[in-house]
């Protein structure tokens, strides 16, 4: 019996293929490790590498890897960078996956939150009696070779890292022509590799689903899941700056104090323009943040698996008492009362 599923962001067709800058940091970390000066390469990207919300187009990311391969004089740069990838390069997705109990759970998390790292065609998952086939329909253009090999080899490196096992897939497929030499690809993937296929694929044993991970943490997984869900909201396009602002605030609540200037910068407007837009809607920045916090708090209070301390952390408060005071100011009663009412 075969099962199929397509997963990713809610409307991937509405999102131009893009890559999170945090993911591209793996490239710059590798170049630094090789003691290669990447100053000009970084400048060509035209984004702030410290802005974890920044994204570049898939084509820009592919061209960045191609220029880096020339700079490093390394025709197999993609797989070499992938060998050094770590959870932080995947952002919240990496930490969600790392905290799972089994590799099967981590694979489901990857399918669900893939868009946080790279928004491409949704992953198509086919499960049969012996294998799991993960497929992505992407360009056959050879310009994407370094990025494509980084994506698949990076996924494999991460799987090996979180399981603590030197496991290998049953096979991998690429859509473009085979390069002249395949020594490094064969070494890293340690499985049959096919080219000129109709999709990118990674075929893995079905038994991978049951493999245990080395650092399972159910409580942390719940927290990271919620942060990932918040971040997914920001990927949906909208022209309303206040809707976009609320989504950005929801994403950044866990960072602690929020400043108007930082949100304005993320919206690509001046603080004055953003302030004027708020005034047009009869709202202050403090009221906007409080509104998002109140909405998220009420949602979290319905989830009995979250303690009040967990909720305070997710909303960016330094202590549960600070959250309790704010909630009472918004509603006139303590958060425990809302929780009791939700529990019936």
C-alpha cells in the first residue's frame, strides 16, 4: 500500500521561491572555516546577514553558491558546505527536529516547516512497503547544481547528526546533467546517484521512521513548534502593513522587548511612516503589541500542555509574574481564570 502527501506552507504557489538568510550562513561559516575572505561575496548579497528574517530569491541563492565555488576553487562546494551544517542553520525548524523523539517525527516537522528555510515546490512524500520517497519538482538548470546538492546533502548530514548514526539513503536523484566527476557526491551520499530525472528525490529506508534521536526533548519540541507556527504566519503575502506588522510581532515575541523602529525596518518603511499608519488606525505601537500578545495568550491558555511559565516565555516576558500582570490589565482577571474556563 502506498501513501502520499504534499506538505509545506499553506499556499506555496503564492510564494516566490526564496531562501532564509540564516540557511545561507552555512556557506559563509564554511568559507570562514577554510579561511577564505568572503567580504565581496557577502556584499553582493545585498542583505544583512544578521537579520534572521531576511530572505533572498532561490536564483540569488544559487548564484551565490556558484560564485562561492569559483572563489573557493571547489567544483563540489555544495556537498562540502553541507557536511558542516548544524541545527542553527535551519533556524527554528532545526531545533524542532532535534527535539523530536524519532526520525519519523523529525521528517514530518521538516515537511511542515520547510518553508521557513526555503520556499520551493512542496515536498511530495510517497511511502510504500520498503521505502519513503521525498520529491521536489524544481528546475533542470545546471545553475542550481551547487544549491541543490547543498540542500539534499545538508538534509542527510542533519539526519546523521540528530540520530548519531552514519546512515545513508537508498538513492538520490537530480534533474540536471551529471558533472564530470562524482567522487565527492558518492562519498557524501554513499548511495546510488541518478541525474536527468524528472524531480529531485531522496529515497530512504522505511525503517528510518523508527530511529531514535540523540537529544529528544518533548517540552522543548512543543515550545519550538509554536515558534515555528508563528514564523509560518509571516510567509503569507499581504499588502496591509498592519497585518504584516502583527505577523512580524507574533514571530518576534519570544525575543523580548520589541521596538517600533525594528518592526518598521522589517516592513521596509521608515519609523515615521509606520507611526503615521498606526495613527490612521487609531492605534499606538504599544497597543498593537499588546493586542498580539493578548490574542496569542488566549490561544496558548487553551493548550493544557503549556505551563504559565512556558506561555510567558513564548510571549517574551522575563517572568510569569510580568505576564500575569499584563494579562490582568488586558482582561481584568488572572490568566489562571481563563485557563480554568477553557478546561470547563
